[in-house]
C-alpha cells in the first residue's frame, strides 16, 4: 500500500520551523544589540534568516497544495481555523496598544497639562489626510470583494484588474502615511502622546505592508493560474487579513485621530 | 436553567439554518452577477469617495499654516537615551521645518 486512505496531510519533515525559530532568536537578540550597543550584525542576520524561512516555507505550502494536491477539504478547514486564530492573536496584539492609549488619554496626568491632547501637542486634523486614508482602505475593501466574486465567477481579467486596484490602494495608503509621518509637528519622543500614536499607527502601517505583500503574492499566483473558482484559500486568507487591517485602521481613526484630537 | 437557555439557543440556530442554503447570495444578486455589483460599487461609490477626499486634502493644503512657537516643555522631546541612528538626537521621520529638537527649531 503506497497511498493514504485518509484525507489528512501528513507533512514531510521540513527544516523551516527550526530556521524560523533560530531567526526569531536572532531578531530579538539583534534588536537588543542594536538598541543597547549600536551593533547591527545580529539583526541583519535575523532579517535575512526570517525572509529566507518565510519564502521557502510558503513556497513549500504552494507546492504541496497546488502542485501535489494535499489540500483536501478537511485540510483546508484546518487552515481556515489556523488563519482565524492567527488573526485573533493579532487583534489581541493591537488591543494592547489601544489599552495603552485609552489608559493615558482617559485620565491625563498633571505633568502633561491635565488634558488630552497634552500641552504643546498639535494633533493632526482628522478631516484631512486621515480621512483620505480611511476612504482609501474602505475602497480597497470593496475592490478586494470584487476580486473575490470575480474569482468565484472564473473571470480572470476582472479578478486581475480588481486585485491590482486593491494593491495600488494599499500602496497609496502607505505612501500617504509616510508623508504624514514626515509632516507631523509631533514625534515619537513627544511624551505619552507621541509614544501611543506612533506605536499604534506604526504597527498598523507595518501590517498594511505585510497585507499588501500577501496580496501581491496572490496576484502572482493568480497570473500562474493557481486559483480555481472553488478553491483559492490562499486568496481568502489574504482577504481576511486585509479586512482585519482595515478594521484596525477604523478603530485607530475613531480613537486616536478623531476622539483623541 | 443553563440547559433551558442552551436548548433555546440551539433551536434558534436550527430555525435560521434553512435560510443559509444559498452560500453565494448577497442581498440582491445570486451567483452570477454579484461580481458585477461589487464592480459597480468600486467605480461609482468607493473610488469617487477616494477622489472627493483627495480633493478635500488638496484644497486644505493650499492654506499656509504658521508653525507654533517653541516652548521647552519637559514632557516633550524626551531624550532618555540617544536614538540608535544618526547623531542620536533626531527622530526617524525628522522634518527640521516642523520638528524642533529639545533645544529648539534647528533653523532659528
């Protein structure tokens, strides 16, 4: 008997979990070496190792699924649970930063003027670029839904167009935020306001970049005809992640940009 | 008590199940055609919305704003430790026109 009689995926031994763990160690110790001793060797090694791990691990997932057919419905169901659980963990990650923001802004200390925003802080006008950013991300939510439906209706031309528009909107958001970061009169070193603002929006921006990268990988796979109208979980996972990024922005916009101004 | 609540809940879920029999349907369209709805939403709602916000930003940016006078507040421009780049005294996105150093604007 050389074939399996069950629908599950018994993954072949792989070195990537080990290289991933090692790269995590290099990244963390690398950050310490950089922040405390101004040395960047470990950090650079960690970044290279983690990039290589991600590329090779996910390349193997694509090989196992699209090319070897291991992703049966029960396997896909497990992947769905996995992605959902991961996104939930990310929700908790951001919850921490929102906690910090509300902790400091709901009871402003006398040292910063007894009010929020603190004395000397000129907050950004929520009706200028932040509002544009909100429109951009909401629009990208519409275009990614168009992408998904086109994919399910086997419309290659339109799903490509819609996905390209989604990625373009993601890049536009990132560029707008980079411009905002360069133009704000307050910085990360401007007390608790600066810290909470830049930690929350900074990590959000990083997640936008991650989401855009994930979508770009989907675009490439789309061009290689990896997705079928009924089986395209890689795309769905990217879409879920993208919607998550959009929702986090909405919370940021309402809490920090609008209420906090 | 808990048993009664859970059985009521499961009956509620059971009743709503038949309506979930059309997985591809959105509010108005079914299967074919839902992509078209999202395409229309993209070009007639989402992208014009972005366009309006872009126009708004452009118009607001035309107004020249004064930069606030520098006051050396102790709770701002904190330098507990030098930044691990450059001279350690400039933030990552430093803009000398709008970001003063702890000692004041660089161009004054």
